[in-house]
C-alpha cells in the first residue's frame, strides 16, 4: 500500500509563486507516473501535470510555461513549481501516482490579492 503526503500550498498574490511537494511511501518500486490534478468545487477534476519514470512530462495548456514538474532523485517525491500564479489557479491540488492509482488528500492553493 502506498501513502502520499502533500505539502507547500497556501495563499499567494497574483503573479507570485508556490512550490508543492508530494512524497510517496510504502510499496513504491513499481511507480511509473507521478502527477497533480486540481479540483474546484462544482467543476470537473483537471489534470495539471505529470511526469513519467523516464522523465517525460506533460502539462495542461493552461499552465504551460508557468508550472514545472520534477521528480526527486529517489523517485518517490514529485515537485510542482508554480510561477506567475493567476486567480484561476485557485483549487485543491491533489497528488497522484500510478500504478497503483493512489491519491493524496489534497492541498489548498489560493491566488488572491
């Protein structure tokens, strides 16, 4: 069983930056993909970015050029550097890994002046 612990969210002004991290523990040897979704109440969960074990990355069009996803050397941690944040980035950000598909509890990111 895999557990995910997220950290780094909070409140930031538009144009600011935040960095999220997610650490996986447990049976992590088979993890291929690590990434982030975000959820706004009343809206569909949106894929933000993910990174594969070989290093390939994918970003939502809405965050390209502003967000960067990286993976720690031990391959059990994923980071999301978020720059030039906009109010529409406000959401609960959920870390996930696969396989097996496992979700973190989520962390709030609020972009507001």
